[in-house]
């Protein structure tokens, strides 16, 4: 589980190890060919330069990870913070509300993000496309329950919501808080939503 969630870090560490070894071998050959220095001096110089290169690579990897990758729990908490900014949600749910126990989500693949990057406006061609995440979760108020739907992506380290809406169960009330209704749900999310509605109707 840790390896799947930290593939970027593992790739950076593996890559930095290869860079250190490659730089050491390259330094040995170059220094022996052009300069009359001992193996010890070559090793020390290559070792310290390798460490410096590794730190630069790790720093770049950590920065890229913070900017490009996201965690589902972070998106969930960001959505809750955004919901609490809107008084209409509290009024519709009949007062104080809290998150429910149900939550489902789906994240698009890298290839899908590349093919659909025009959906997330980029400041330049060199800016990496952002993967979308769609999520649904329940909220429970003093009077009524609701189902939250969202679509979001991460840009420059911040979460951007292309859609954030709330359906009030037992009524036709539907609140668009951010975005509009022009966002088709991923098949996985649609199935989760239908299952949730059927379960609610049975109760």
C-alpha cells in the first residue's frame, strides 16, 4: 500500500542511485584520462558531487509530487471546507450538518488526463495536465440528508473544483455551489451513486 501511494518517491530514490553510480563511473574514466590523480581523490570528488546531484533530484521530485499528485482524503477535506462556506447547504439540510459514512470516488488515468487536458486550462504548453477525480459522499443534517457530487483537479499545488453540488434526499432540491451540470460522471461513480440511491430507497 505504501509503495503504491509513494511511487514518485520510490522512482526518485531509484533514479538518484543510478545517477550517483553513473556519475562515479564517468568521473573515474574522465579524471584518469585527463588528470594524474589518485583513485581516492576521484572517489571523494565523485561521491560529494553525487550527493549534491541526489539532493537536487530528490528536491525536484518532492516538489513535483506536491504540485502534481493528490490524495483522496485531501480532496474530501477541501470539499467539506468549501461546503461550509455556503449557508444554503446548512439551510437545506435543516441546520448543523456533518459528513455521512458513505463515500465513493474514481480517478482518471494519466493517459486520460493527457487526452483530455484541454478540459483543464493550462497556463502554458509545458505545464503538465492534471488528472481529474470525481467523488460522491453523504452529508447528514438536523432535518435532511444530502448527497454531494464533485469533480476536481490539482493545479499548482491547489485543488480546483470544476463541479461541487448537493442533492437533498427526499426532494427535488439540487444546489450547484461551484461549476455547472456539464460534467458526465465516470462509470464507476455512476454505479456507486445508483447503488447508494437504491439503498436509501429501501430504507
